[in-house]
C-alpha cells in the first residue's frame, strides 16, 4: 500500500486527534503569553501558504505550527519577517 504524500494543511486537518491535543495545549496557555486571535489567524494563514508546511508541521524547525503561532513572542523560523 502506497503512503499518501504529506498535505500542506494544518494539524487539525491532517490528524484531528493530535490536532485536538495541540488545540487543548493552546487553550491552556496563559492569556498574557498568547497572540491575539487576529494575529493567530494571520500567522496560520501564512503557514498554510508556505511550501515548508507538511501535515501541520513546520519543516524548518519541526514544530506544530498551530502551537508556535499561538505564542505571542514566537516568530516564523523559516522566513524572517513572515510573522
């Protein structure tokens, strides 16, 4: 059986069970450590259009982008200034 190629999608689409775990982690972050909802959406949109996204994971650093994008002080590891 052939393996499916990785999708350029967020974790919640690629693996809903693991996506739920990461979403719970994001929800548990202290409010002062979180990016605003608007910034979070903008960051995820940038990640979704990035060719270095595979099954919700950044191929530059290995993070789950939904977790990294949720943290206010984080930056895109692959493209300086992307977010």
